[in-house]
């Protein structure tokens, strides 16, 4: 039996969740969405996600703080920061990348191919599962 990887999309903008869901589902992936940090934590506690696409700014928690909380629950999960607030060369993002808090960063607006390439790379990396 083949188990398809499950992805989590965390963004307070329903439209952004919808776009990411369409990209993932059209490529054959299963995903869930969370519109807040608290909702995301609840889903992380009850599901085994392969990768999380996480917005930097949520109404109830900063994205990097949520990433730390998720890491405490599941140290090996791949977290991809998706943000229009930060840039890849921002010092905060560089620190998060170098410390392993997040696997990679994708700026908004993003290209669908960039999302799919990130998934392919993440799925191919040995030991990057939960």
C-alpha cells in the first residue's frame, strides 16, 4: 500500500491557501489548510505531515515562532516559509535557514514550478521525514 505524503498549508489568507491547494492537488498530493497558528498546531498534533508551507505573519503568532513550536513536536518535518513580508536575503530568514528551523524560503508571489520543485527536493532528501 502506497501512502501519499500529506502537506499542511498555513496562511491567514484563504485565497493563498486555495492557490497552494490547487498546485498540490493537481500534482496528486493531499493537503490540509490552517488559517491560524493554533489551528496549525492542532492539525500537527493529529496528523503526520511531510511538509508544511508556512506564512511568516499570522494573526495569532509569528511564523518563525510557530515553526519552533512545530519543531518541538516533530523535529524532522520540512518547513517551508512562504512570505511576502520577508525576503530570502533577510537576516532573520538567513538565520532560520542556517539553524535548520526552516528548510527553505519562497517569496510571494511565487511560481507554481517553485512550489513543485521544493516538494520534489524535499521528498528526495534522505532523513528529512518525520
